[in-house]
């Protein structure tokens, strides 16, 4: 279509009026696939230069179904080094891999903006494009964006070489093992976690850091690689008995080399460490140093009858446990799971030190007591729902239940002491009891049965409410 500025543009017809107004003239219509492989001039000379080094065709139209019609023009510019969909499309079309941002998040030396943090470079790049007559518009969109949870710095997607566990090869096993678990609530196990497993991707387990469990792979410059499974194997392969005693962290483990069986040169450990979530997933057997010892103890305790963690652990601990157990033992590592909701402030906002609405747990324990806080979480709502924590609610629960229970007991102790009553010296004769006494004993036994049943089925609030109802009736009747 031709716009008022005299230029001819390609864009989605559905978005024409939104972008160019109602005065634009449609010159021709076509399907997006008709533009596939149509070449265009690169926006930046530096990208053209880097792409040319890889001897691959670049700067042509590609097609995919993830582009939406909600905003924009129906055409997007992809960067395979900085986005999941972009990388996938790049692989499908065998595009060159151009990464002009370094590991610090700064523009690389190959660009005119070397050393500038990517987010700070945005307005500078827009200005340069405008000077060159290549910028049509730069509207602002409000959307969610990831930030570092520690320092609140904007984050970017960044492609880099990693070591992977091929979880996609055991997707069916993961789903089958998950079906054996009693999830509370079921909607998390079958929904959120189940959907996660249904669409599982290979697990990138390596991290480019210094601290952490070193990745146990040795590599030779000839390309040969070996994964070392134990201290004994490390000593055997290295030819050094002392290697069996080495501290298994950097820098000590990095000093151990292995002769390459292919070329005879030295093999060195790869520099990466392992994702700490892999460590957490190894907990069921690693805590017992299995399989090297304590097999009986491990077998007695595995799988776990019950675990509990927050809802965000569907992609964390719940996943790492299930993944490693499936890969090693082809079974679920847990039988019952209670998923916990997050604790929020009085207004339903996420607690954060930076916002000033975080509650110091130790101060709360000193002020209200551990039992009162426990009771508040038991009785307030289903465990998987968010909990608004504030002092008034804790005090109210303390007054209605714990205070009533204590006052009832104090009343009994007061008069028992006056009469020097010792219950152990008497036998309970049900036939002589009053109606109220028999009713109270019946309510007690009914409560015990109800609480046992609720706890057997992991119904925490229901068990707490049964206790609260009994204490209320015992006190007031």
C-alpha cells in the first residue's frame, strides 16, 4: 500500500488503518507465504558484515505462526540469538547466528555502540535509524518484562552453548509417573505441572559460573569427551590415585587431567558447572550417598510419601525431582504433594524488601508466637491459595481458638486444684454420666475421627476447622 508520505509499505491488511490511517491506498494484496524468501536490505552494516562471515544466506522474509494481529504491522524483525521463537525460526531457515551483545549484556565491539548496556542502547539506536531515514515509528507498548529479582535490572534472552539432558526422550515416562501422584490440589498436578511436562523441553543443565557442582565431563581438543561417574573412575582414568581424594569443586577438580584414549593428549574438564536445581533434584539419593553406600536406607525412604513446596516450584523442585527420578528409576520420587500458595501482605501484594512490605518472620514469632502463626495458616484458607498475612488476623485466630482452648483448660485446672482432683484415680463409668458429658465424649471421638480422616487425605483447613468447632462447642455448651 502507498501512504501519505509517498512510500510503499508491506503490512497486514487488518492493521492498515491502525498504522497508516484511512487514507492509505492498497496497491496489491497477497498471502504472507508469497513473500517468503523475498530479500531486503539489512538495517545495520555491522549485522551484514557479521552474517557474511558465516557464509549463509540472510536478510530475507521468513514465515511462522507466532506473529499476532493485536498490534504492530503483522511483520516482525527476528533476532535468533535473543528469543526462543526467533531461534527456532532461525534454525528452520538455517539463518546465520549473529550475536552482537556480549555476556555482560553490553553491545559488542563489532557495533557502533560498543560497551553500552542493551537497554541504554535502545534510544541511541532509534536515533541513528531515524537519521538514516529508516525509522517509520517507534511507539511505546506497556507489557510485562523480566527483571533480576535481586537488583531489578532488566534481563534479556541470550542464546549460548549449553549442555542438555534430553528430557524430550522420556516425555511419556514423565507423564505416566506424574499420573501416579496425589496432587493437592489436583488442578496443579494435572494442569499447571502436567501441561509443563506435556510440553517439556530438553533441560539445559550447565551454567557459566565459578561456584557450583562442576560438570563432570572431560574434553580433548580432538573432540573426544568422557563423563566421569565416581572418584574411583577419576583416579583410574587420570592414572593418579590421589585424584580419588581431590576436592570436587573448582579450582581443585580442574587441575585433574585425563590422557585422551584417541589422540594421547590431555583431556581437561569443561569449564561449566551444573544447574543448582539438578542438585536439588538429586536430594532423595544424594543425601544418603547412594549408589555408593546406604542402599537399604535409600530404598526404605524412596519414594517420599509426602512433600510440600510453593506453587512456583512446578518448574523448580517438583520438576527436577521428577526428571531425575524418571531418568534413573522410571518412577515418581513422591507420592503426595501439597502445593503452597505465596504469602502476601495485608493488601494482597507480593512481599518484597524493596517495597518495604516484607514481614520479618523472627519478629512475628516473637510477637505472636509460633503456635498462633501456624494456626493462622492452617485455618485461613486452602494451602494452595495466596495468604494475606497481617497481625490482626493472627491475633483474631489466637483469640477465637487458642485463647478459648487455654481458658477452658485453665478453668479445669483451677477447680481441679481446689478439689485436689486427680483424674488418674478414677474409672470412667459411662452409665452414670450426664447427657452433656456423654454428648461431649461423643463430640470428642467424632472430632478425632474427622481430623484423622482429613489429615489422611491432606485436607489441612478442614482438619483445623473440625478442631475449632469442637473447642467452641466444648467451651460454650
